[in-house]
C-alpha cells in the first residue's frame, strides 16, 4: 500500500512515495528513481541507511515543526506531511506511526485485541491492551484506516516495537 | 605551590587547563554570565564569575580578573589570546599586584604592540621590513610623498591595528585620498587611534610566521614556520607546518631573523613573528604577536613541544625544556578553524544551540574545542568553536587525513564553515601547495541543496526515527559515560 509523502525543504518540496515499509527495510520512489534502503539504529543513536553501494549515517533533531536531518557536517530541515494524516487529522498518538503499523510500546503480554481484519479504526482508537509490570496499557493507533492484518493473538508475549496490527489508509478523494 | 588563573574562555581556556593538569598545577577558570555553564568552567578546579556577558565588564576587565586571582590565591595568570593577552598595562597591574603574568614583559609588549614603533625597532635590529613610511604619517601630503618614493601599489595600515582592521590597498595615486580617510576612520573606530602608516604592497604574498620561545635564562629558540596564507577577509582559517614549497634555506634564515627580533625586545615567553613572503622568497617583518597564537597546535604537532607547558615553565622561572639543536620538524600538520558562521549568507555569525556536535577522533587527529553537544554558541564572543588539526608523515597523507576528518565531523543546529574548509583543502592550488593569500577569493561560491536521493533517504530516516522515539530515550554522547555525566551534574550542583 504505497503512501505518498510531501517533504518540504525551505522553498523546495518533493513528493516521495513509500512503496513498501518493513521497518528495517523500505522501498521508496522519488521522481522516476526507485530506491531500496535498509535502516538500522546504531548504539550511538545514528541511523544507518544502506543502499546497494553506499551507506550513510544520519542523526535527527526536532526544531519547531521541522525535523533536521544531519549527516556529518550537512544538515537539512524538512517538514513532513502525508495526505492521509491531513485528512484524518490523526496526530498525537504514541503507539504506532503513520505507516499504518501499530506496534507495542513496551515488552509485555497481549491481554486484549479490540479490532479484527476489515474494521475501520479512527485515529487514536484503542486497538489492543498490553500488560507489563502488572499494569494494563492501552495501545492506540496514530492515524486511522482499515485493518488489513492482526499479527498477534491474545495471551502472547511481545517485544517492544513488535508489530501488532497493520492498517491501510482509506482513500482520500 | 603555584596556581594558574586562566583569563579567557572557550577552546583556549580548555587548552591551557589541560596543560595545567599535565603539570599538576591547580587551575582557576573565570566566566561571564553567558558562560556559567561552559566547558572551561567545569574543566577547571575552581571557577569565578567575573561579570556580565559583555567582554568589557568581564574578560577584558583587568581589575575584576586580578580580584579573582586574589580571591582564589592564584599565582599565575595565563591570558590565552585576545582579551588581555597583549595589554601592557594589565601586565604592569599584575606585576604591581604580585601575580605573574604568563607572557613577555611590558617593554616587549609595547615595542611590538605599536606597529610603527615595532617597524623602527626591527629595522634597527637588522630585521628586513617592507619599504614604507618612517613612523606614523603626519598628514595626507606626507602620504603622497612616501608613495611616490616607494611606488604603487601600497598598503595603508592602522598603527594600533591588528586582526585585519584599518587596512586599505591602494593601486594608484587617484585612490590614495579616499583610502587614507577611510583607513583613518576605521582605525579611530576600532583602536581609538586614527594614526596610519604606509607600506609597499607585496603582490601575491604568502603569510608565513615563525614561532619563537624565550626563557628568563637567556635562551631564545625558534620552532620553525607556519603557513597562514589561507585567509578570508584577513582572518586566518587554515594553517599548516611546514610551509609547502618553502626552501629550507629560507625557512632557517627566517628562523634566525625571528630569534634576532625576539632578542631585540628582550622577549620572554612564547611569541610569533609574522612575515610577508614574496614569490621569490624575499621575506619582510610584518608584526610580532606577543602571545600564544590560535594556530599553535600545528607547531606542537610537528615539533612535539607543548608550547603552553613551556609558557608555564618559563613563567615559573624555569629554563625551557628544549634547545635549538634538539628541535626539528617531523611530518606535516594542518589546522582548520571551525566557525559558527553561515557561508550561504556572507559568512554571518550563526550563534545558537549546538544540537549535534561530535568531532572526529582517530590517529593523528587533534581537536581543540570549548563546547559540548547541547551548548548554546553565544553571540557575545568569537565565532570560532573548534580547531581540527591533523598530523601525518607527509603533506599528501595529512591532506587526506584532514579531509576524511572534516567529512565525518558531525555538527548541526548552527550554520558552520566546514563545507568551505573542505572546498579549500580539496582545491587544486591547495593540494599543489602553490598558493598565496588570494587563494580563498579564487573559489566558487557554495550551494548545498539536497539531492533527490537525499530527500528519499531523509524520509526513510524520518519514518524510522518516529518508530524509534517510542522506545529509545536520549542516547548519551559516545565519548562520555552516563556515570561521568551524572558526576559532572552533581559537581555543578554543589558549586
């Protein structure tokens, strides 16, 4: 499910489409170029992005509405928007991201799943409940969308960052 | 037991504190309100507030610095460079207060501090000077007469000047009057003294300087040359040692002349004689800096001598630990000055938060800095935040090393000149080692817009980052442990 993003850099902007996103591997399209990248977070906080023949190391920090991407001595400030988020006003949530992946925010046991494949989920809705350290915690989605997969079952233990539920965007137009 | 107060801030304060630690001497930092959280403050054994952010009321205030020395029992004051380092009357106030100023006597500072006096003194000592006016110009008519005598082009310079201010190049007679008035105005504004003098302009000059060291036991040596021709608006940005392409014969002749110059003013301590060198390797005395230079690391890297340690030893009355016969230049060193300034906006100062700051480390690299990641670069002081130096067995290897190091210098949040530094050290003329003070002007302007690939990779990074932020808290900097950080914070709280 390709997702189109708009990256603004100063007065320039470019449309970049995420064709596939598997967390540590992604396929992107910019203009007529198709890039397959693998991503890894290094212990010192840098994010390593590898393509076929090169690897680049990045750091990021927030500056107001923009995120600054630093590679060595270069830095570029970007503002990121995507059509789906704008439509659903899905902002704020903590457990998941705009790629439609709802992930575990901590290691724990899935005590309840609130959605099934085909359900339509509103931004910020509770999709699951995790138990960790004798506490139950709601897992909410960031954006909204239609559930395409429920990856875990009730009662299983999951690691932090594990994919729980996959959503797909609902058409804008 | 001696105790050293460092009357400075930033990288040079940190540099001097390091030498104190190596000598086992307790150190006292001073700071203005803008620097209360600065690196030099927590690096020193003690720290004293000396005033508000404005330099005139803090780092430039002799009485406040002396009071801080008195309060802490400091016996030595190291002035670093800039601020009070070339202030002869401060030196005399130190003497009167019974505190040892780490530097030459006030006689040498005065003789060399007034440029026209320095010229005359050097001429008398047999040191070659650029042909020009005898002492300060009395009026415009005298300026005209001198120019006719020595021939155009000429340079007009402020007698009390330095740092490239109050300087005018005059190509022909019809430009002289406007330049004369302009230089006088600028000299009056910067140095409260409109006096100017004239020198014959050397075409395509190189700026090469000689490091000298003299102790109170009659020993004066030189520590060879530094090439300082890479300048932007008369400010040095890259220095190297040895000067590429300079014949050994000229190098040694310059060294001998520099020793002669230092002896002529009974110099004690570390100092630098700056020369202009023309394409035929004729060299002329330009000025003497009666202090430690910003670019001293390149000399330390090729000679293996710690100049600050020698300064402190000499100030404590000990003989220097080196002799001319044992000194030699080994390998090659290059220093690049990293400034918080914006090359895309005419190199305007770019103060602000250093959100990312991870200088490179590795064999043959040296970083002199006074900041840590998370610091705010203040708009009150100099825009130089770090000096990155590389040493290697030969010049090509050294260029390779400094380029690789610059490329991996992680810095973000402020604008800086690293791309410009890379442009210079990667330029044909620099690599060939055949350049003069005009080199920076020959380079095309920079423009850095992200490529298509970078947009795409940036998106991948942004998305990856979002996921990560849910689970990972802030990472400690690679070069400090969480324990060290916790200890430092605890230390600051109790101060």
